[in-house]
């Protein structure tokens, strides 16, 4: 073939690739915060991960539950607020207002909801499939440590006392062993108080000083009341053809349902996503990131210090010759985010503030804490000593305290010495007379 023809053919394919990448990056479903579909973040490459003169011998993995239904409050909002809003939008467009296309209006017109508040937060079918596929890929990556046959001495499965975590664990085992053999799996009994998987729920000091402290939400509230957010609300309302500007509460509900409904099916986009463009979706994403930064991340050191209980659990398993070879634990968004902060991952250069969007921040929950988000550590026995590989969202990462992705276990044990040996939950979380804040 003529060299010029080859060159022009290359340019054609490259332009198509760039265009497709641009379309994907402008898909508002990429900016749904903790409700972002996992299929947008998962690593489809399930090739075996291996290193010269090393052998994988243990794995410790913590997994956020798969895609779930909304909370009772949001289901009520769907059944009330959004149903009414749907007809307001359709009426406005009949009067020639708004910017939605005919196809978008058709999809919105066909939208209905029959969710029952009694089914709040249960795992969806897509969430089940996420777990099965995640397990199948992890099994292929580490076939030496994740054996194809179940043994209750070499495997440990643990979940919080919630339906979505329990069902996520069950479907994960189906991906590991197949449906018949998965029936033999024994699960660690779930407890209401779980200091490893949901430590923050019963940390009284954290509950009072962080979660229930109004100052935790100051930056989020500041951004919610900012000119930038007001302009965003006006833009969304104009796009929908409405005469009045929607409240932040209503737009926030649209944003959340856009994420939920889009996560429920591989080729699905919720009609409530049509109210957003990339810019407005990013504004709502930042609004939620402010909350998670100050409540679940780097905003208060107690928030991530208490995650030492989970880190300690992992290192105790890796440091001994006994115990399970494969540990899989199923938890929640709050668990994963606090763990990531404890590991000093995705830390912004400066604290997130409500006066301006930090567009280039690392702390983006759409990327680091979508549905089925996961964090894994794999212990390798190497000729030059034990080493640990970390993976987040199934992708290998370099921990900040390490020089390379495959990090010496001794180095990690030294760095996390306090997390292992000075992790007193009662001392850390108990309120005393001096804790008046």
C-alpha cells in the first residue's frame, strides 16, 4: 500500500478513536460520584499478573457492594417530586420551550417508577452481575492464590449486616466457584457492630465530632449557595424549559436518580440525565465530593485513623503463616473512602473548598468510589523477600510510601507500625468529658 495512503488511514482511525474518547468523556454518567456505574471504571484486562521470581500466595480484598436501589427518601422523591417534574417538563416543551430532543422527550414521557420504599438499598441485578464478573476476573489474574475449588480453611468471606453486602458476597462466590459449588461456602457471621468493616458506625467520637458536626458540611453548603451553583441551577432549568429555577434539592435528586438508573443496565441512560451537560454534572459531582472529602476523607484525621482496624486485619494475615490465603470482605462507600485516605491515596494538594471547583483534584468519588469499588492487596513470595501489590478498581497502583508497585512487606510494616500496634478502637472512639465539640 502507498505510504501516503497508510498515513491517511492511520489519521482516519486516530480521529475516530479521539472522537469516541471525547464522546465517552462528555457522557454525564462519568460524573455521578458514588453512584457512577462500575462498568465505566472496571479493568477489563484479566490477564494473569505475575512478576519474575515471585509467586502470589495471599490476597486480601475489600469490596464495596454492587449497584443498589436508592434510599427510602430518594424513592419517595422519585414517586413524588420527579413524577410531577416530568409533566412540567413535557408541558414546557409542548409550548416550544427547552432544549431536549424529540427522542429525549419520548424517553422522559415513557419514564415511570414503581419502586417500593420497603426495597430501599437492595442489590440490583446489575449489582449481582458486577460481583460475578469481578470475581471471574480476579480469579484469572491470580490463579495461584485464588483456587478454583472452595475450602473453608483457605478462603474467608465476610460482609456487613446489610442485604446489599450479603448478596454481593454471595454473587461474588458464584463468580469464583460456580453456582453449585458456591452453595458450600461458609460466610463469617455478620454482626451489628463490626469494627473492621464498618468501624465508623459505632465510633462515638467520630459520629459526634465529624458526621453530626455542622462544620463538616460548611464547604459543601458554601458551594451549594454559591453563584456558580446558582448559575448551574439556572442552566439546568433553562435546558428543561422551565419558567422557574429548580431548587438545589430537586436538581440533586435528579442527579442521584440519573446515577442510580444509569447504573442498573449496561446500555441504559436515565432520562433524568438529560437535564445535565458535562459542566453541570461536574458541578454536582464537586458538590458531593466536598461532603465526602470532609466526612469520609482527609477533612478530619480521626476519620481515616479509625481505618487502622481494617489495615491491621490485612497485615496480621500477611505476616503469619496461618489464616486464609484468600480474604474477601464486602462493605460500603464509607469504608473504602476512609481506607483510601488512611493509605494516603488521592490526597488533594490542598483541602477542597466551596469557593471554587478544583477541577484537577485527585479526590473524585466518580473515579475512586463508584459502585463495586474495590481495594486489593496481594502478597508475593519473592526470592529477595515478601512483597505486596496493591490494586484499586482492579488496576495496579503504587502506594505513596513505596518506590514501585511491588512493595517490600517490611517497608509497609514499618510505615504502618502505628496502624498495627497502636490501634486502640475504644481509646480512639470513646467520648469523654473533654469532647464537647
